């Protein structure tokens, strides 16, 4: 029997939050996402958001344990599970200037990863979810 090759492409990331409205506001105001659809599910409110090819599903509802607030990257490496999601951008410096003006909180100052030739920075959303911003190294 010939093994099937499983072809995949990325579709979306889902985040579980308590503050549904605040999370939609954060992503639309800070990262220019658009709300594409909203619907109720099992006592929660769900939404799909997008910006370009980046898609995010928000699972909102008042009953969830908050995650620890990431004040730096290193403590986040002590837990299993999804650590962060990454958004590709063109210009890290200009994006960070804009994000700071919009009140987004950096978790770590920008840095370079030589092995992948990328400039990186990490911000956190209103629920403490880590978002990596990745730009080509200039």
C-alpha cells in the first residue's frame, strides 16, 4: 500500500479569552484585524478575524482560568502547549513605532535570529497571548 502524502496549508489560530469584546477591540485597533463572522457556541461567543492571510478565531466567554501574564519570554518556556503565534510583517521598526503609539505592550525588545535571517519582536494581547512579529532582516 502506498502511503498518502498529507498536504496542508495554514488556516487559523484559535485563542480562548474571557474578555471577548475587549479582545476583538484589541486585535482590530492594535493589529488592524477585521471581524469576518461572529456566532454563539456552547455558552461562548466566537468570532473569525482576519488581516491579509492571517486568520484568528476568538473563543470568548466568562468562565476560563486566566493564563499567567508573560512579562518576559523565558518563563513561558517552562510550560508545555502553544507558546505563541507569529505574524509576518515587512518592516519591524515601523510596525513597532505604530504599535507603541497604539498602546501595544512589547514583551521583549526586538532581536535578530541569525539562523533564520529574521528580525523578531514579541507583543502580548489584552489576555496575555504572545504574538511574535517577524520581518526580513535588513
